[in-house]
């Protein structure tokens, strides 16, 4: 392995560790959420996943997607700053379905966003639009796959029918805010971080 390749891997490992640390801080403090009212809040965890996907590629995106899923999963046990009131009931209703719903959409989201940016990078196209597309994919994929998994595992339970309609409506409203915030913040911050890392490689 060349020195340049080794330095690149080290930089990626450091960035991934930093993004994981950021996600943990966000999960246990108010900075990770936009509180709307009472227990109703919007997570900002999609931002570090978007940053990791653009700045560290497939590996980082996948790992950070897993961490995002883990923070959601732990809410069922009351672990975290802002606890989704539906987390524990959903877990009790279907533990396996809850685990899949928390982890698989988030892992695949990070992986796919990282893959898409890597394709742009290989073609030498790392302008703002590449970061914008990669960042926007995170809330889009996360919401789409999360909703699909939720419908798959809970449509025939006590969380189906009217309850499901309400929860999916809330998720849709959350998505609109997450899409805006993640795309804007992810595009600008990941572009800056990516540029600085590339300069260090020279």
C-alpha cells in the first residue's frame, strides 16, 4: 500500500470517528433535534450521515448509517435525549420488525449515498451539485425505506389503520424539514471538509 493510500485511509478513519462522536453528542443533547412541540421533534442525525457518505465514501456512509440506526433502536429502552414515544410500543409489538426498521433503512441509506458520491468522484465531478445530490439522498432514502419497513411489519398490528396514517403523516412532515436542512448543511459542510482533506493529501 502506498503512503498516499495509507494517509487517505487514516484520514477517513479519523473522520468516521469524528462523525460518530458528533452523532453520539447529538443523540444525548438538544443539538441533535429540532423540537416542535412536546415529544414531537425532528432529528438532525441525517446530517452527519450525509457528511460521512460524501467525505468518507461507502464505508463511512454505511458505518454512520448503522450508528444512526442504533440511536433510534436504543430509544425503545429510553436511551437518548429525545425519546420517540412510539419507540417502546413498536418494539414491544414486534421486536424483530422494530430492529429491521431502525437499522436496515439507515445502513442502506448511508451505503447508497456513499456509493453515489463515489461515482461522482471517480468521474472527477465533485462540484456542489455532487454534494447536494448525495446529501439529499440521505433523508429521501431514509424516509422512503423507513416508511416501507414500517408498513411491512406493522400494517396488520395495532399500529395499522388510523394510527399508521397519523404516524406516516408525521414522518412526511419530518421528511420535508430534514430534506431542507440536510441538503443545505450537508452540501456546504461536506464540501468544505472534503476540500480540506484533499489539500492535506497533497
